[in-house]
C-alpha cells in the first residue's frame, strides 16, 4: 500500500512556513534542522537527508528518518544519486531503488528505502542535495518534486546569506522594523533599497491588497525586473496573505508560456519580507485599456484573447486552475519591437486541478466577501460541483464580452454585500447571470463571435470548450472575419 499523498494545500502551507523559518536561520545547523523536518512533512516521506557537496564527495550531513540511514557518511559523487543530482543540476525521481542503473542496490537493501526523490540545493551551482525516501515502490509526483525543489531553492538562498555574512549599508537595506514600516504600512521605500543583496528596488509601479510592485534591477544577472513585495493590509502577520503570495510564485513558476508572466524567484528576506521577482512588463492591463477606449475592435481583441486562452491551456496542462481570470489579470505587454502581446497575471488564487473541491466558500476572502468580481466567476464555482479548467474558460468568455462591449455589458449589481449563507450566495449568482441571453441581444457583433461567447459562457461546463479548444476556435474565427473588423 502506497503512503498517502499530502494534499497540495497542506503541502503549500508547510512549504511557506519552512521558507519563513529559513529566512530567520542564523546557522547551518538551524537550516538543516528546518529542511530535514520540512522535507518529510511536505512530501509525506518516511525519511529525508541533507547532503553537502565536498569536492568529489557527498557528505550526508543530517537526516530525519524512521530508522537511521547514512548520517555522517561520505560517498564519492560517482557512487551515489545525490552526486548525480549535483552534477546534472536536476531532480531525480526513482520509483524503485533496486532497479535503477544509477544506484548500487547493495546500499539500499539493508534499509527501508525502496523509492526516492532527490533535488539539488541550488540550480546554477548546486551546493548539495535534499533527498526524501519511501518504504514502498512508488513514483514521486510532479507536485512533490516542485515543492521539494522550492524548499531546496530557499535553502540555497539561506546558505548564501550565511556565507556573505556582511552588514549591508543602512541606506540601501531595510532593517526588520524599517522593513515592516516601509513595506507593510505605507509602501514607501528608500531609493536603491536591496533585497538579499541582489534585487534593487527603484520605483513603485503598482499596489494591491497583497503586494506592492516595484520596478527594479537584478544586480547578479544585470537585467530589469519587477519585484512584488508582500504587504497584507489588515495586519503585519497575515498567514493567509503570505500563503496566497507564495502560491502565486509557486504556480506561476510552473507555467512556462510566452503569454504568462515569468517568475524568476520567490523567497523571504532575512528581515521577513516575502517577495517575488518577475519579468518587467511594459504597458497596461486590459481593464486599464478599457477605461481609456471603452471597448476593443475585433482585430485587437481576438489576438489578445487567443493568447490568453493559450496561456490558460498551458496552466491546465500543468494541473493548475487559475480561478481569477478577468481583464485586470490580462496584461497588454509592448515588446521592444513594438508588438503587443497578452500576459496572464496573478496565480495567487490558483489551486491544483486534481483537488476535488466544491468551493462555495473557497471563493471568499477571510472577511466573507466574494473574491474578485462575481460576474467573472463560473456558476459551478458557487455550488458543490467539481471544478475543472472550463471554469477559467467561462471567466475568459466574460472577459471577451467585456473587451468587445465594454463594462456596460455587465449587470450593474456588483455583489458588494457580505454573503451570510450559501443559499443566499447561490441565489445572488443565478438571479444576475452573465451568459448567452446577454450576448444574444447584441446584433452588432458577428454571429460567429456571439456563438463562440455563448459557448464559452454556457452555464453547463460540459458544453464549454477547453482552453486549448477556445484558443483554436478564436484563431479560426479571426481568420474567417473580414480584415477591417
């Protein structure tokens, strides 16, 4: 019988807690203690090892396991999987340690270990590895590998901080109290402030409920960046906000697509300030564009929507449901050559697609109010039905209608009141639907456009296209329409 898999939400919370603890670690012993414990709780493994690379050797410096393994042992890198991981700078997923040509089976027969997952500590220049072990033949999931690698990346950052062991100039780095006052209270920063001696913050360019965004520069890679700094509004210590913040970094980093914003790194400074480092975008959101021009022509709107659907399809292929698709999260980025491309933003509300959840109250904030704009939320999200990627398609369909018709196409009721019961919530949604009856009354739009929006916003998710199908149909629609539309 295989060990139970740790639920993704539980694993993400444990990962966030470990990253926070690593930001406060002041010795290698503290780092190893945090990591060996977190590695097991995040993956549900029966054992974990912390391995350091020493020239041509792998030193098993620490462990946490149901029975002793190899703590204190040094093995040549060519004779152990941790050495392979360090040398190749990538993870190793081994379903059966007795049937893998990279492993000497005699090392594992005396132990409980029958399967393992090993990841490098650091990617560019690994300084060691973290391994977790199970007593049965099983293949570690992609999510387990992602979580363990995220832990390893934060471990590398913590170890680099220890190695530098320098006191930064007070004018360019915020101390603990100054960081909280500057970042969480009023967003004011000192020009030139550095995060972790690498990311310089130059100018605030945006602010929201969970983070302030700054234009900055990566001193190591010498490139412009955007840095999002966590700033919970209600309190300096807001665990839900921090979890959402890191969830955004985790999920976004998994979606590698030209039309999804790229996250380079996410971590916590030694002053306990969580941050994300992202590509710097140039332009405005679709929502901001619509405030200027009210609506877009078909020739402008369809490529944006096709690219957004394509990015959504990539997220769904990675098992990620976005859950907050709306014009505010669709960015119109102008490239250096003047081309405008769509960029999908903000995975802070995302969840794994394979989580079987009916989520009437998962769509609510801690204050009990509807998260985001209710008009963009698919009907099944308000009921106890299972939700898949077609709920994102519904939201993109509503965004398509808004792009082509403006915000006046939505009902004026914005559901601002606090929801007091599930039945009241469902009633509110179904008495103010956004769907095919609204778009069918717009004869100025080509019939093919109306029909596609009707399909995307169908109340029955089984009758909607998938994100990949939606992207293909938008592309075909654009090709079929006259060039002047």
